[in-house]
C-alpha cells in the first residue's frame, strides 16, 4: 500500500492525465475549435453532442481525484495545510466551471456567469502558480513552468481584450502548465517537507 504522500501525488497525477487525455479526445473528435479563426474556448466541447460526455468526464474525474488527493495529503507543515486548502478550492472550481458550461449558450446572463466563473478559475490558477512557483516550492522547473504559464496568461488577457483570438490555445497552455506546477510542487513539498 502506498504511503499517503505518494498516494496524494498519484491522485494528482492521474487527475491531470485523465483531464487532459479526455480533453485531447474532444479535440480529436472536433478539431475546429482549435484550428478555426473564430475559435471558441474549451467549453464548447461541453455543449456539443459529440464531446459532451468526455468533456464532462474530464472535469468530474479531475475534480474527484484532486479532492481525494486533498483528503489524504499529509499536513505536516503550514505549507502543506495551505496546499490542502488550494486542492479543495481547485476541485470545487473544476465543478463550477463544468456546471456553468452546460447552460452558457442559452442567454447572455448565463454566458456572462460562465465567463466570470472561468475568469475566477484562471485567476485562482495564476495566484496559486505564483505562490507555488515563487514561494512554496521554488525550483528551476517551477520557474520555467511559471514563466511559460505567464506567457499563456498573457495570451488569455490579450484574447479577452480582443487583441488576439487565441482563447482555446491560451486555456490549454495555462491549464497544462498549471498542472505541471501543481504536480512538481506537490512532489517537492511532500519530498522535502515530510522528512
């Protein structure tokens, strides 16, 4: 049986692999959101018949696995206690983004609610990435991932301001890099601070 620290890391790793594996499946089924000039965001997969199931499973499985990791994460230091809180919030935000996806094309109010939820989500990822990458688990990999994350965040901000049209790409890049920072940081914190 795996020790809680290894099991928590394993749950996070599987959460990211399942999340991105299922979203890549969505992109393979309907690549136009990634390649068109008027690309939409990743959420379009949640309202399209061909991809609604893998999209839903991506968010549900990631949320559940992140919550499982949070529950068993050893909280032997103040930093690990904060990481547990971060994981619970992350799990909840994954669910909120999923739930706000389904009705977002019904009217402008629901669309704005979904956009606001997504903005909170990426804001949370940005604050968490900075905290982990610069303070809680600083190392060369986190620094590189954080720099790349900030480039992706810049693409997202440029898209929101209609300077570029790279919503899908910026969502994909920032979320993958956030997952990398989260995994690397968790591994570092459990290895270094649990001794």
